[in-house]
C-alpha cells in the first residue's frame, strides 16, 4: 500500500519545516498502476488539480534546466573572450561615496577599463587611444626637427606618419566591419594581430627617436599618459617625502574621464595608506585627503583641456587653498590640523594606494595626462603660483619633489614621452 501524507505545515524563519497533526492513509495500489496516479485518485475531486500541478512542476524543472545550460554556455563564452583580452600584451600599456568610505581592494587581477564594452569594441578603443598617443608624439618630434633641422629626422617622421595613417585606415575598416557583422572571429584575430605587430614596431621606432633627443633637451620636458583604468598602470616617484608642516603641490593635468578623473597621486606611509591623496572618484568632487581627513576642492578639469592646479596647506589650523589656472578657487581650514605629513612613505602617480605601495583599485585609477608635478615644503604665494600657471620664466621647481625624468619610474604600460605643456597652451 502507499501512504498519503496529509498535514498542515509552515516554514520557520531558519528554513526548517514543522509538521503537525499528521495522519497516514493506506490505499491499495495495483501492480501496474503509477503511485502518483493512485494517490491522485484517492483524493477524489482534486485529481485534475493535482495532475495540473504535477505537469506545471515538471515544466518548471525543464525550464530551469534549460536556463542553467544557457547560463553555462554564456559563462564559457565570456570567459574565453576575457582570456583573449587579458592575453594582449601590447595593449597592457597599461568611482561611490567619499574616498574615506571606499572598499578595500582584495584582488590583484588585472582589470581593463570600461567593463560595459564588448571585448572587440574595447580593443578598438585601446587601438584608437594608442594611435592618438603616437600621433601626438610625432607632432613633438616634428617640432623638434624644425628647431634642429635634419633631413634624416624629417624622412623618418614622414615614414612614421604614413604608417600611422595606414593604421588609422585599418582600425576604421575594422570598426565598419564590426558594425556590419562581417568579421568572423578568425579574420578578426588575424587583423588584430597584424595591427598590433605594426603598432609594436611603430612604438619602438618613435621611442628610439625620442631617446636620441634626450641629450638635446631639459629633463623636465616630458609628460605621463594613463590611457585606461587599470590596477597595474602607474608611475612611482623615486624619492619619498620628508616630514612636512606645510606644503604646496602643483601639476598640469588633462583628462576627460567620466565619472571622475581618478587619482592623480597618492602618498602612503606605514600604517596610513591615506597620508596624502588627491582623488576625484565617481560623481564626487575632487578631494584632498590628509591622514584620512577630507576637504572637497572646487576644481572643474575633466574637459579634455590642460589645466594647472595647486593645493597649499599648513598644519597650523589645517588651513588650505586651491588654485586652478593661476586663480584661487577655494579655501578652508581644520584639515588635519597639527598633523605633520609623515616621512618615509611611497609616492605614486596614477593610482590610489590601499596598502603601502600597492592595493590598487582600477575604478580609482587616473585616466589622462599629467606633467610638471612639483612639491614644496612651504606655502607658495599667489604670485608664485600664477607664474607656474602662466609658464613664466620665473616659475619655480619643487624643492622637495621636482619634475624630472630621472625622478620617475613607470610601470604597467604607462607612457613617458617628450612634451612641453607651455608650448601646447600658448
């Protein structure tokens, strides 16, 4: 006989079930009859309802199995595409509430920016940014060749310019093919390989040309470029900071990143990752942090144009001032008062440190260009800051950190190349 369980039950908060007033009814079942059918027949007028319920449950199970299979295939496909993206060694030239409430980064996995893009579209975007960077470097080489007339330099410049034009046509062709759905994975991989091979050769030749100029130009005529949001592309200042009871930090900066330009610089010391940080994260305004204390800065700089910014601070009463393009835009006090900046830390450009010298988070990375990063251990006067912003011959270099190629190491594909910001803005 079969047993039909008739019970009233309810679910407890922890997910357990409580069965009450249970009784068992024994019914005979013919040898050739299905158990479920027998049970349904014993329930009288509810047989059709039970049949319908069983069919619905079976249909639901089948749908769930199909969904799971589809999800597995999707995950497999995305994993394959992600692997292809992360294997592109060439293209590894490579924002929430207030910064003080940020999440701690627990992963060291490389993360390439704008995750909402499809892998192919992301690759094209990176190629376009690389091409633009190479074109700008060629323009600088052209300016140099005009000053130092050389037929050999001009000939090389023309050859490189032609190669860049050809590459732009190839990238445009790939964009059109992708939009029309003409490229299959095999052809796309072959085309990408050809373009990346040419880019590698082109980048090397331009770098060789730039190296040949170093003996003929000052070491401060360069810039750093961070084209993508990653957790591995950054620059490191070789010197640490001394103990400081006041400072002025100035730099030229260019970005159109959104939301937020990221972290132009961060200084961490043992036991305090946020000893001195400049960050614009998510939809928050730019902030300066000193010993985890925050002041919001009135900068508006993510318009794709070069801007000169300076921040001054003194430990007495925590008084600070913010200058953009030579003009004071804001000021305040009580920012980490009577807390001197601690020495023997790590100064990083382009990333925010969650641990000493590391713990980078791609969402907080700086995207853009940076030049003439200088630090003084005193508060500069408005006139001195104006001279810096207007490229005056009287402009000072930092007495703590001075902008020089010999003071900067680059990692992860960030680029350092010939540049003179004052020539660009004047």
